[in-house]
């Protein structure tokens, strides 16, 4: 499969799209490679790893939770997060759209990362802490809602990894080409083969379905005569000119 991926370290307040939306900054500011499009999204107010692909099947496999590419986030939260809160995240958190799947969650030291512009508001009376959170879902603003649900609102959110791909050695606003892993390449091949089989199977069924529908709709001569003789004739109405 001759298809590349692009790994981008998306800055804060950049839309995960190329089309303009008001005065917001987009991917067009950073990526000039043609025919590459985001494989999934990363919120406007989130930072970090965004993958782009130039093949539809590759985009689908990376973005779809069905194929279970875990996503790992570095999250700065308000307050000194407790072991109880971390255990809640690991077991699953009840949100408005249902219970989340169990996540991997652990307390980490503040990572060595780029300064954010503008910086997170600092309050002397309230400490902050960092966690690494790995999820297998893709609900809207899920990480922020999860940390808020356990009592520790998110202040800064950085996606560090998607499956085997990480932010390592990619500065903020920078990107690089990379080839899909052997496993991902094989998944794409299998996905394409499965899609072709479904298409072929669908085409083969259509003629028989048509013949079946015709046979079930046949009316015998006797039934046709009966319908003609017993049916009520429609009343004729004159139309005013």
C-alpha cells in the first residue's frame, strides 16, 4: 500500500480542518501536502497529535472506535487528583450519554512540553496535577467530561498518542510523514477486501430479489376479472374552468 500518514502536533486553538470557519486558524496554516485529510478530530481547544491520511480506508480505521486504536492524553486538571478519582476513571464514569468504558489512568509528573499560548490561568490557592488517560472511545469532548465528572476539571488537554504513534520528536506546529505500521497496513487490506465482498454479494442478490418480487406480485386471470367486476368505479367530477 503506497500511502503515507502525516503526524501533526496541533497547536492550541486550531481547527482540525482545512476549510475556513470565521477567523479561526485551520490546518491550512501548517500543512501544504495535497490530498491529506484528518483521520478523526481533535478539539479546537485541545493540543497534540493529529493524524492525517491520503486514503479513505486508512482514515476510517484510525478514526473508528471499532478498530480499537487507543488514544492517550496528558491532562492537566484543577486540584490534586485523588486515588479515588483515578479508580473511577479506570472503572468507567457515568456521563449524560452513558457509562464510559474502563480507561487506563495514572498520576504523572508534569511532562516536559511546550508553553501554551495563552497560558493556563494559574491560581495560587488551587494546585493542579497531571494524569495520563488512555481511552478506546471517541465521544464528544469525552476526556473533559470524564475528569469533570470525578471532580477535577480539565485545564489543559494534550493528545500524546494514537495507537503506536506519538508526539515524540515533533515540535508544536510541526509535522512529518510516516508509513503505516505493518499491522495497520494489513487491517487496511482486510477492510478493503471485506468491502469488496459485500459489494459483490449485494450485486449478486439484486436479480433474484427482482425475480422474487415479480413472482409474488403476479395476479391470476380469475383474480383480475374479479377485481374489475367488484371494484367500485371512481366518481367523475367536473372541473371548473
